[in-house]
C-alpha cells in the first residue's frame, strides 16, 4: 500500500481563528503642488463626500483594515499581475479535510497508481472530486518528486486536438508539419513527463473525443498526426472524474472507455462531522459558532432528503451560507444569529436547488428553514 502523505491530525493546519479580510488595493494619486492663487475667501459650504463602493467597503464596520491599506500601492501592469499570479499558484499549498470518504478515496487512488490501474471518481456536483484530485497530484509530487500535473475539464466542444495538441499555422507554413510547429496539448505533456492527467467531467465529452483516450489508456501511446506515435514515460497516471450519468449535460461513457477505468470510487455527500469541518475550513473570514454551523449543515442536508427536491444543495452552498452569516453577524452584532441565518438561507438556496416539476423553490426553501430554525 502506498504511503499516505498526511495524518488525520495535521490535515487542517490553517489558522482557524478569525482572520483579517484584505481590503482592496487602490492607487492614490498625490495632488500636485501648485502655487496658491490669492482669492477672496468664499463662504464655507458643508463638504459632501461621495463614496464609491470601495470606500464603502473600506469603512464598513465588518471589513477590518490593514494598517498599511492607505499607503500608495504600486500600480502593476497586467503582465506583472499575470507573472505574480503564476508564481503564487506554484507556492500555494492545498490543504483539505481528509476524513471519512475522502481519506478512503485518497488511499484507493494511491493503490490504483501503484498497481498501474486507472481510477475514476463519480459523484454529484460539488462533492469534492476536483479538490481531491488536486490534492492527490500535490501528494504524489511530494512523494515522487515529479510534479507534472495536467488537467482538462471536458464539455461538448472539447476536441481531441485540445488533448493532443495542434500545429501553429504560421510556423507550419514556414517549417512544415514539424515538431517546432507543434503546440503539445496537456495529455501529451503528462504522458511524456510521466505525470498525472486528470480528465475532469469526462462524460461531458462527446464519444468522438472520449475515443481519443482509448489508446493512451490501453497502450500508453498516442499518435500525433504528421509526427508519429509517442510512448508515455514511466510514471504516467490517469484519473477520471464525473457526475453520475443520469445528470443533465452528460453523455454515456462509451463501453470501451468505461472498461479502461478499473477502479471506481464513488463519493457521496459527506457525513455530518466531515461536512461541518469542510464548511469551517472554507470560511477563512468570520467564523460562525458551532451551533450555527450545525444549523447550516442541517438546512443543507435537509435539501438532500426532501421529497420535492430534484437537485439538492452541494457543499458549496454550506460554505457560502457560513461565510455570509459570519460577515453579517460581524456587521450586525445586536441581531440574533438565528435570525441572520433565516434571512440569508433563501439567498443561497434559491439557485442552488432544483425542485421537482410544478413545485415552487420558494415554498420548499421556507419549509426547510422553518423545519430547522422553527417558524419566524
Ligand atoms: N475534502 C475537502 N476539504 C476541504 N474542502 C473541500 C473538500 N471537498 C470539497 N471541498 C470544497 O467544496 C467545494 C466543491 O468542491 P469541488 O469543486 O472539488 O467539487 P466537485 O465534486 O469537483 O464539483 P463539480 O462536480 O461541480 O465539478 C470547493 O469549494 C472545495 O474547496
Ligand atoms: Mg469538479
């Protein structure tokens, strides 16, 4: 069995205490010094200060100011911002909650990798499939030293060239169909680097595109038009992730492709303890007390058992509700937390659930809210 990279106890190292929200950075332009032109003193008018949304946010009682927020910031060009962001992506270490089903799934992914088998994660939207794969890629890189990780999220318009790569027309005219004219796609990169490739939402691809995965998965080779067939370096690993096929927008996973995924990992809505931890972990702003966190969980969980709901709320809704409630509580300290939660729940749930035909979302939502929080 492969070595696990983290233990249960060190899984969330982030400071769970209340953290400061960084205020938006603005460039202030110093007024130029001009010689004062002497003129008759005008009668003093009361000053009317027009606030823009940034100033309102900065002066709001719930957005904490950093001491240096008023200093002039260097205005970065788009290129500089782009480079800075590329760098920080590399440095950002992903931390996740790794209990219950997530820990078991991660173990299985390591085992599949070690046995040269291809796993696929299946679960409803917002359950943590992509997050777990990203975490797996990071752990794999820490263990093996190979940090090659490529991924693509499939949809109807994804073509084989998006995976394999394509020829730059201008260079092709000059140099012909040569390697110099070829822009390698993410699948080729992962194969040549012996890295990890994640086929996210793989069943949203058409059968035509799905079929381009057959050869890499069976033979570990891939044919590049005009160049030849390349073989994957050792270490190449492939993970699929998808929503269950009965969901709208998905295609049938072709039998041949289905047969090449040998380890099926089903993820479902997590147990109460795990989901509450995930909600808390993803709320770095203003924490909500445990009893409110539990009510948030109960509201979200109720959407999953309600007989009039077709698509329930995902983890994202619980996270959103906790963040909103925390910020609103900070702003309105005198308000009863239950009341704040009652007011905000429908704002989060309205678009997050889909009711069965003929049922109004509003009715179902207020029914759930009064079941969990009591009637207003
Ligand atoms: N184990 C976890 N620890 C911490 N946060 C998590 C965990 N699992 C999921 N999340 C959070 O839940 C949210 C949804 O997760 P994610 O995007 O991975 O879901 P998904 O299953 O890939 O959804 P979709 O099917 O819509 O693509 C994200 O905000 C993510 O940070
Ligand atoms: Mg996803």
